[in-house]
């Protein structure tokens, strides 16, 4: 069986999650949606799905199903259903705002990182329901940041790290992650309308639309 690798998803959790008044990643809609996008990008990089700004396809459903663990089988099923209904990326990206999928991904990646002592499981009580929050160890967070900084300075960003930074750029969070000179250096090197920029723009649009839908429903 092919081993599932989720490096973008793992780094995103390490660099995003923390507990302030509440967990930044586990309980926040926008950051959770980009967690799902990170997993889509990881699946693409392992050739388990194809992902362009126009279309999403599943080249081999049996391989996708066999590679993903039991905790992510809902993602497999919902991906297949979505792609069957419409392969248009804008339509498939409706899955990005699924609370269930975000939680499934979080509860898959969190224990993986805990097993290598990169995060610490912490029980957090929210709305009377306890949730396990995977709080990054400071050493793991600093190691990830230093790696990104070194790659930017050397102009040798890996494709996965390029995609990760594009997500943080879309979140307008690079300034909280990197020194100002490196944000400027990375931003200046970006071409317009690259695939990852188009994908994060589609994700942002889907997130915004979902917020409008929720606001309308609540009003």
C-alpha cells in the first residue's frame, strides 16, 4: 500500500494552531477551510487526484481509497460524489467549507504529529464539549519557520513550501510568519496568475460565499 504523505497539511497545522481565547485552527472557519485545501494539494502532489483551476479528477479511485486511512474515508467518498456531479474546481471546492472534513483531517494529522512529538494533545472545553487540540511544540514551529526562511534566502523553495506560503499569503498572514524582508523577497518573486494563486483565489471565493450564506441564514 502506498503511504500517505501530508507535508503541506502538517506544516500548516504546526504554523497555525495555538490556543488563545480559543483554538486558532480547530474552531475557526477560514483557517479550517485552508486546512482542507492543504490536503487537496497534498493529494495532488501524490498523484491521487489531479487539481487545476479548471477541473478536479480522480485518476484511480481504488488507489485513492486504499491510500487514505479509515479516518479520511469520508473525504474519499465525498470527493468521488462531488467529482461525479461536476469536475469543475469551483464546484468541488464546496468541500473546503465542510466542518466534518476539516475535523477529520485535523484528527488524522494531529496524532501523526503527536507521534513524532511535534505537537502536544491538549483537551480544550468549548460549548460544553471537550475537543483535543494539537498544540505545536515551539521547537517544531521554529524548525518549520527556519526551513522556510532558509529556502527563501537561497531561492530554493520546494513546491510544497511554495504552496504553503501561497496559502498564508491568501490569509494575509505572511507578516506574522516571516521577517518583513523575506516577505518582500518572496512576494517580489511571484508571477501573476500561477496555478496556486488561482487555486487559493478560488478557495477564498468559496469561503467568502459560504460566509454570506451563513450570514443570510442567521439573519
